C-alpha cells in the first residue's frame, strides 16, 4: 500500500471511534509524529529498532501498525538505538489512543486539557476534532515539549502547549469540559477534578502498583469530588512524579509457607486485581512462569519485599518476606476478602476522588472498599 492507503487503513481499523475521530486520524497522519529512529514495542514480535534512513519500508510498517513507538529512554539519557532502559516517552499504540479518545466522547466546542503531550499526535487529533483553540496540552519534559511543538507545526496544528508538571493541571484556562490523561496514574491529582466542569469527564489510565492498569472515567459532581467506573485494561508509562522506587534492603528473609496458590491470585479476575490494589496500594508485583510448572511471584513496596515460589513437587508454597510489611500476607488477605465478597468482577467496582484522597467502591460510591485513610469492609454484595 502507498502512504495514503496506509493512513486510511489505520483509520478504518479503529472501529471503536466514530466517523469524526476516524476523519481526524486520516487528516493527522501518524508518521508526522514519529522520529527517524525509534523503538517499536509490538505485541506481534520482540521490541526492535526502526530506522527510516536504513529501512524506510519497515519504519512505515511499524508506524501504521498497532504498536507503541517508544521515542525516549531514561528521560533522554540513553540512546534510543540501545533499546535497554526505562521507556519514558512514546507515541501510544493506535488502539490505546482510540480507547481513550472514544471514552472522552467530547461535544463540539468542548475545551480539553491533555496531560502528557508526548509526540503530539493525540493533541493533534484533539485539535482537528475540536479546534486548536480548544485544546491545552501539558508536557513536563523540555526536549519532548520542543519536539512535539515541531511535529504539530509540521502537521498544521497549533493547540496551546504548556511546559510544566501535568499533575498540577493548568489552572489558566480552567474549567475544562474534558481532561485527557496519556500517562499512567496511581494517585489521581485532585487538581484535575477542580479544573473540570461539573458533569465533564476525566479519562485516566489508572495504573496501580498491583498488576496492570484500568481505563477509568470519572465525572466531577460539583462538590469537589469526581466518581466513575473502571473499564478496559490499559498499559501506560507512569506520570513522572509517581514513578515507583525499588527498595534497598539488607535484612534477612523470614521463612513461611502458604496453602494459597499464587497463580490463582494473579489469574483469577480483574476484579481481584482491583480489590488487592485498593486494599494494599503500596504493593507492587511481578511474576513469571518457570520451567516444569514452577511459578514465581515477587512483591515489593517502598520498604519491604517478598518472594513466593510455587512448585508442583511440593504440597505447600514457599514464602520469603522481609521488611516491616509481610507483603504476601497482605496480598493473601486482600484476595480472600475479595472471595468473601462473592468474587465480584471488574465492572462492579468504581472510584471516587475527594480533596482528602481517593477510594474504591463496590457497586455504589456509598459502599466503599477503601477510604482515603485505608481499607474497610464493604456491605454485602448487591445483586
């Protein structure tokens, strides 16, 4: 296919978008926002370098696939060609962009605050759909901000670009009808609630420390709070002010065993993931299948860690824990609580953000699982 055909094919594949958004995808070609060298993070093959100068066909193939294109490593400290390091800026995969823009559901003339300009592609799509003067996009990284401005100018778009910390929003221009967040957020900044009109929408990739992320759509209710539900699974780079440190521990592990299979905890349900993340928001997890049926789970927080290893050769599961928190015990307790609630699925949970913090609820905001100060037990499940 030639370039015009590729652009049209990409727009046609994004079936979650209405015709106005697909028109924006056709009018704002993605390749205008991708540098000559970048790192293609695709689900179909291992992540790899794309270079327009050495292999232009492969570069275009990657740009018009459903792949995230990573444009910065380690805040710019590492050459993108190395591919090793933390992903710190990217052009999100088209399907993820379609998911968030579809959830945004703006009216004509709506004013949108975008958190995280990145390459500028989503800002350009918003500007085409709503008008340049109705879009404000905030970017914290000076180099990324400058590059995005050049990309947008090349595409003929001129939304308002702000260099600053997106966690503070942009009070100059508030209130906004919509807030579009392009980075993962664990703790929702209340500034976004205060800068959105009552009845507006805040579309956020909620990325707690525990297992994956969830597209979250919140509506401010006019009393300083915003509430809404969790939707599709998503994955985004974290907001820079909310990156998670790894602990540096020297104390010895405490040995114990558990009868709970850690694979059940990790693979039961997105509902279990939300319950664990809500009840113990300080716990981070990674896990991996090992040869011959073995499974390993690593847990950590700012001051503790745990290792849980399942072996099909043993009746009990080995647990090692150190630091002031017994992280596996906390996770196990949260999972068993979720079971005691009737194993509610993801779509029965939601979140409310208040000036004091945020809490997760089951079925209704009046039935909290957690409060800004910590966990609690919800009422019996509602049918």
